[in-house]
C-alpha cells in the first residue's frame, strides 16, 4: 500500500487530520528531506524515514514501490496537495506502467494556491487555473500555449515554479504575454513561504511586477479583468451583485445596451440610429445598420405624431401584431389593416389585384394622413407611392420593408424618390413584417435613446 500525502504549505496547522493519520500509521516514509521537519511530531518512532533531494523524484517513486511490494505501509510526502504538481502522478504512473498489483491512494492536502487564495481574501472567486513555469520536463512551447490561453480566457492564474536561479526568464515572458490581453493595473500577489514563519505577501500590479522579487518559494497570483483590491484583500466577483436581467423588460434593455456597445463607427442621426438598433435587435445582425435608410428626421417626426394618437395603416396583420400594444394603448393609436376586409376581397377578385394593394387603397381613402407601414407586399408599397406621386395621398410617412424577389427592389426605388414625405426603408430584397414593426416601435420609444448614451 502506498499513500501519497500532501502536507499543506508548511505549518503543522495546515496538515489535515487524514494526512496526519496516514503519516502516523506509516512504516516507511519517503520524501524530500526538507519536509520531514513538518511531521516530526506525528512520525512513528519505528518508521523508516528516507529523505531525498529535490531532483530525485523518480528515485522516491521507485523506493516507494520497492517497499510496498515487501508489504510495508508506505507514505510518500510532499508539500501542498499531493496531486497538484507533486508526487502523486509519478507514483501512479510508475505503478501503471510496470503493471504492478500495488494499491495507491492520494491523501489530499491544502495546496499553495488555495492557501494564497485564502490569505488574499477572495481572489479565487471566479474561474481560475494554475500554470507551472518549469520547463524541465514540459517544453516551453507547450507552456507558452497554455499561458496565452489563460491570458485570453481571462482566468485568475496561480503560477507554480515561477522562478529559480536557472529559470529566470520565463516569468518575464509570461508577463509580456499577459500584458497583451490584460490591463497593466491588474492586481498581482507574490506569496512567499506560505504557512511558514517567513511568510511574506506583496500585492502589486501586473505592470509593476518585478520578476527579481520572485523566488522558488513563491506562488504568484494574477487577477482577472474583474479582480480588485480592497484594503489588504484581492476580490474577484462571481457576479452575485451583478446578476443578469430576468424580466422581459430588463432583458430588452440589456440587449439594447449590448448592441450599443458593439456598434460599428457611424455618423447617423440619433433617431435613425435608434431605429437601426431596433432592427439589429430584431434580426441579431449588425449589418442592418447599413440596410436601414431614412429621410432626415423621419423617426423623430413620427415619434411626435404617434404620441399625439396618430393612426397607423399596415398592409398585413403580421405588422399589426408586431407593433407593441402597450405603446398604442398608451397613446390611443388606431392600427388599420383592411387585408381581410370583405370589400377588399371582392375588389381584389374583380380587378385582379392583390388584397394587400386593395386594402391599402381602401385605407388611404379613410385615413389619408396616417403613417403607412408595409412589411410584406411590394404591390401595397407601390400603390402608396404612386398615390403620393399623383397627389391623391399625403401621409405622415411611409415605412417600406417588403421582402422577396418580385417588384421588391422596384417598390423601394419608388419610395426613395419621395422628397416631401418622410420615409424609412430596408434596402435591397431584405425586410419583412418584423422590421416594419420594429421601425414603428422605434418611433414610439425614441425617448429611450437618451438612456443609451449614444455617441457618433
């Protein structure tokens, strides 16, 4: 039987009861000779103690196996936790590769980075990783890949084997990589001789980290982008005080802020930009900042019109359904859609026209000053623009977002010719009822644009 035991960082108070019991029951104890001073008070006087140098890890594993095969109760000791950069992996590997019938057990200990985390307060409050900078058995190219991944991933990072007399350059290389992905004021802690009388903890920043201040008895802790210092503590928030929104309204507001923070550079007027944001929110596609076209101050004019209870005429019921009822209810707006009106059906059948076109013709007679919104039928948009061009219709504005392949481009080209009627359109063959409704909703909510602190 072999037990690989972690003794913690150095002080006997850090040795957990399970480890103390394993050491007390051992008939053979093997380890780096320096570590025996921490367990003298619990070693069985009859136990065989075999101390080796730092570079003799393989020899320690061989001796442990040798005594275990003789039936001895063997303990292999190490600092920190036996399974973290310690003897456990070597002992298990030795037994597995030699296919030996030897039982191996790992007895946990308090690792150096866990001790550092506790001493520092709450630096390990979110995702973290540990990296050993020792390239004695791991190629530097492999270590460098892991360093870059940790830096890009924004992990709180614990560094083992950060520096020694012969390995003096690796920490500087790591610092340079981290500074490419992390701010210079990121908190860093140099933790020396943890758990021992010589313990020393220094908190600095990544930019001010002097590798000469680090030695082989140090663990270096690097915070992530959220880590901050308060008094003597380093704190990495997990997000309890910054929970994600849960209500529909909160989610929508957060979505608009996310869109705003990722907008490409532009010089659009705020009312146009707000409508574009609503279209991006509808589609999930930032390209729609380029596909929306409006005449000057169109959204602003419609905002005033709608707040005064202005009427909206739509070509299809899907546009009608997409306009937020809370807005129309608040301002007592009427939404007119005569697509399914019996008269529209009769005329469409008799004259060979689309129901959408006929519905618009009928609505135009009853509500000539309305805001006309087309989200489906290019024939409906053509009807509107032709009437405006002929002087028989003078609406508050026209939103053109028909989608498809037949007459879509032509209908939008007609709309772009309007000079005295405010308009908005979705360019090319793109569009749909959802975009038409989104533009109307943008006009209703233009006041909200100020909350987003938009800058051009």
